[in-house]
C-alpha cells in the first residue's frame, strides 16, 4: 500500500518505476480466491480514516458509492468461563459442552453484561483510578492497560488477549505505537457508556468501507493501474552513483524504499547506514499464521478470543464483509495465530475453538507486527534524515517499523512526500 501510494503521489512529477517482490501488488493486503471465497492472506483489511487528506486521496482513486459498502463494525469478545450472566447478553453460542458468551467490543462499554462480582470490582477500580488521576504516566503497555481500564478488565481480557498476540510480558512492550490504536476513555466516559448502553464511541474502524468485490486486493489492483511495476523482483543491491542511484543496472535520481528496514543494511552499501546497523539488527517483530476456515454463521466482523484453551487470538469474519466474499454453506473466516504454527497444531487448536471452524488452508507471514523499543522511532527518524540528504527516502509499515493500518500507510506516504518536498 505504501509503495502504490507513493507511485500515485509522485507519478505526475516523476517517471516512477516500482519494484515488487511478489507476482501481484498489495503486500500484506493481498487476497486469494479459495473455494470460490475470498481469503485475506494476512488479516482482514478494511478502510477507515480520520484524516481528511487521506480520505480525499482515497476518493480521487476509488468510486466509493459504486465499488464499496459502508459497514458498521460489529465486534465481540468471546468468553468461556461464565463471566457473562446478564440477561441482556448480546449473543450466545454453544460448542460441545462449553457455553460461549459474547460481550460487544469494546468491553469497557459493556461491563453491565458481566456477572455482578465483576461489575462491583470494575466500579471499585474506577474509583481507585479516579483518586490516582495525577500519578506519573504509564511507562509500558502493561501499565497503560491496567491504569486506563482497571485491574479487573486487565486480568479478565486485556492481559490474556494481548499476551496471546505479543508472546511476551506486557511490561516489556513500549507504548509509543499506541496512538490511535486503542480507545482511551476516562473513568467518567466508561461509567456513562455503561449506564446508557453505548455500543461504540470513537473506536478505530467503528464504521468502515469495504470493497463489494475482491476485498483489499481490489484496492491494490486499482492503485496499480497504469503504474510501471516490475513484478517478481528481488533487490539485492542499491548502489550510490555520482548523480543518484542504480538498481538492477537502471539509474534513478531518487529512491523511495517501502520494504523492510532490516534489508537496508545488506542492500544499501553506504557508510551512512553503518552507525544504525546494530539497532536495526535488534529490531523485533512478530509474524502471523492466518488460517482460512468455514465457521458457523454469526453476525460479527471481528471476534476477540482471550481464552487460554487455544492459541488463536482473533477470528475475522470476512464472509460477513461482502456477500461476494462467501460462497460457502456456512461462513468464510480467517483465524489468526501469532507467529508460526504447524498444520497439526492448527487443527488441534481449531478443534477446541467456538463456531466449529473447518480448516481449508493457511498462510504464514514472517513480518506482520513490528515491536518498538523506547528508541526505535528516534533511531529510524535519524536514519531517514541522514538518507534524505542523498535523495533516498523511506516509508511503509516495516520501513518505518510502525503499526500502520492501510489509511496510516497512505498518510505516512503523504507526510513523507510533503516533509521532504519530494
């Protein structure tokens, strides 16, 4: 998405050539047709943005009324331990002998649906948090979650769910990446939302645009129209020349790198990179095993899974996003696991999960979630400033080592073009 956006932004001013490692455009937003249904090979990408300039760019490229569906997000948290006892429960499914109760997302708006003991503990947490309002700012992800949502919700949902995703102690995770990723309601807002049964408020993707056909692959294909793209191309060396850069024996005035910053050290053989090599080498990330399944029909878009009975942390019900996505008797969906998991382990986990998932196929993607340390942003910013002086620029989820959604990737590309006046 970053490279395709840069191409669009610069093609009126420059002759732009795009080098693409894969046989099709899209990177993490690529999709496949499997058994006449759409498989997002990594995630379930939808479009939503709070940036007017990104929305304007999007509307210049795409016909929203003709080619997209505007959908309200309907997400839920599944529990399997009887936490949900309120008669106004949002949904209920039975799977073998376990009751699985759904509490709408975000959970902090729906504590009134939990059993009384949890409601009482949550209120006590809010009172304690209110009294401690002027304490120091959280220094890590664990403190952020516990101090903003209380110990009760932290232990019930935020801790087990995020430990599944991050595979590490949450105290070891920086909070720099968080802006815009999670709601940050006040104690008063959480109480108000529960009193008035407010479903969602200022949540990322509470409404989103989704393609009528082709899923996010349609976005990539449309952005790639009329672009000069060389597919199936690995770049092993980017050489500095007297007047610019050489890639695969072609000369260029400037380069915009949208790949993985970890490749920079080996690909870009110039002294300016050497001071950053050690920090780049130690950057950490997670991969994702995305499992395409057929599941029981349900009304949801995303289902979050804090249960310790299986390793999957999320089900994305992409069959509900568009009627064209789903040609199955039940419902097509993607079950997500953090990092690599073997097919045997996938099948064992699916057998313990709600909604009776039936395995169809899976894809493992090595780089999906960048992990930042306290100095990651400063280090990458310094590298980018250094290379920009030589007309070498960087943007993208793993070039910037940022947790970008599609709209954020587009916005970052626009910001880079404007900041460096490319």
